[in-house]
C-alpha cells in the first residue's frame, strides 16, 4: 500500500472513530433526557395522587364534623 493510501485509510478510520464516539455521546444525552422526563412524569403523578388523597381526607373530616 502506498504511503498516501495508508494515510487516507488512517484518516478515514479516525473520522469513523470520532463519528462513533459522537454517536455514543448523542445516545447518552438522549437516554439521560428520556430518563429525566420519566422522573418528572413520575413525580407529577405522585403529587397528583397526594393531592387527591389529602382532598379525600379533608372531605371525610368535614363530613364527620357535620354528622
């Protein structure tokens, strides 16, 4: 293989490696964003459930007091 061809081959391999590494970074970033979105959604559902439970307790207390 000529020197020029081997230099081109090395350059191509370097670009390919950089592309794969960037792809990995991109995948990690997407996974992290997805995980954070899932956590926020879970927290929102948890707060809604707590509000609903406290609302039920308040209604039960008012009904017991008025009885």
